[in-house]
C-alpha cells in the first residue's frame, strides 16, 4: 500500500469517526442510554449477586455490550443504507480510492468507537459504582466485548443492504431492542421462563454478554458461544452480499 492510498484510507477513517460522533442516534443509544440504565438498575437491585457475580459488575458488562451493539449494529446499518440510497458507494468506485480502503476504514473507525465506549463504561463503573475487578479481568472482559462486538457489524451490513434509510432505522431499532431484551442484557436470563432461556441462548446478544459474564465470574469463554457468533457473521454477510449483488444487477 503506497503513501497516497494510506493517506486516503486514514482520511476516510477520520470522516467515518466524525460522522458517527455527530450522530444524535449514536449518542443516545450507545452513550446516554447504557449509562442511564446502568445507574438506574444497579441502584434499584442493590448488592445482590447473579451467578456468583456482584450485580453492579454483571450489569456493567451487560450495558457495555448494549452500547457496543447499538454502535456496531443499529447506527452502522443506517449509515450503510443512507450511503447506498445516495449512491455514495457507487461514486467511490470511480475514485482512486480502492474498495478495500472503504471497508478497512469502516472497520477501523468502528473498532475505535467501540473501544472508546468500553473504556468510558468501565471508567464510569469503576469510579461511579466502585466496581473492584483485577486489572486482568478488566482487560480480558474489555477485549472480549471489543472483538465480539465487531461481529454485529455483519448484522448492520445486512440491514444496511436495504436502500430505504427510514425503514432501516425502524427495523434495526426494533431488532436491536428485541435482541437486547431477549439476550439478557436488560435483565438476567434466570428471570425468564425455561422456554425463553432456551431461545435466549441462540441469540448473538446473549453470547456476547455471556462471554463477559463468565470472565468476571472466574470462568472461561464458552466456545459454543464463539461458534454461534461466527455462524451469525457468516450467514449475515452471505445474505447481504447476495442482496447487494442482486440490486447492482438490476
């Protein structure tokens, strides 16, 4: 990669970052709501434990996942849909910027945004609720959420394959909220019925949260959960690639 392509990729990445942080939807769903829900429900429930883990620490992981998913899935999908509806992606094809630079810039920008959200939530949890975890647990759980959270970009890409940003906004919000509740991010799955718990374990939101909950509880990563996340990524990317190819052929 020559210096010109590198500068173009970095410039595209900066543009993606600026567009995201200026997005009111991103600020509300990925910053304001996770922090608000964390303080609200951690105070209401008190000093109880979930699966042997202090509730405040457990719910901090849940709300961090919630914020990451909102940024990687809901906000990202609307951005993709809007770019497609405006013909932005087609315009990039006639510029010197290679297609891979566009993809790399989006992944890099989303990775930076997700990292900032994780650090922000962990600092707020540590200072605001005096959550006491070892440095290793902070790092391990943060890395799990950071890496696993990027998998939700595949869901965002699938919804973004639609060319109607308004429809994508409504649909992605409904799915985002439903998956968050069903995946146990708003309330522990132990409070659900046996049938709902079984369904919950099939959701990517549960699997992302489960990895973080296991880590701070002294357990190990559930590789079945990793496999389910990988399957979601593969299926969503396959379907979105097919849809986009069909749209371009029309």
